[in-house]
């Protein structure tokens, strides 16, 4: 298993970048939080705790209550890579999150982003 640098990066260091990306395109922190909670199963308090504890991505996803069953429906390219073809399970989860934030920043409707 490859140990990518992002795995040990604190989620709290990347989270503000997700928010900034969304806000630059007229979206909100609340929408970013909703996406993260949908994907991971965290509630608002759990997400806030993960950020406050500065857990790395490995821990963030390992402690996630439950990945959404529809997360497998997330498809497309992010950072030049097709998310559905990423073999490493942790990297795939990170790419799922990246893809959802990208879709938000591109103006996609929340009901479409959340694959409801």
C-alpha cells in the first residue's frame, strides 16, 4: 500500500481550502459541511471535533461513522484522475470529497451533488 503524503495531512489544514474554493464561487461553508456530513456520516459536532483535534485524513475517514452508500455513484475526473478508478480505498474517499467540493464550486445543485 502506498503511503501518500495527503494521508498524514491534517484534515483541518485542507478544510479551509474546501471552504474557500466554494465561497469564491458564491457557495457557503454550510454547504461544504453538508457535503462532508453526507459523505462521512459525521454530525455537526463530530465534524467540528475532527477539525479541532486536527486529525489526519487517515484518522478522519477511519473514524467516520459511515460512508454514504451512494458514494459509489460519485464518478468523474478530479486532479486528472477518474475517481471511480482509484484503487486505494482511502485515496478514493479523499477523491470523492474533492469531487463533491468541485461540483459545488461549479454551481451544481445540492440534490444532484448528494446523489439523492
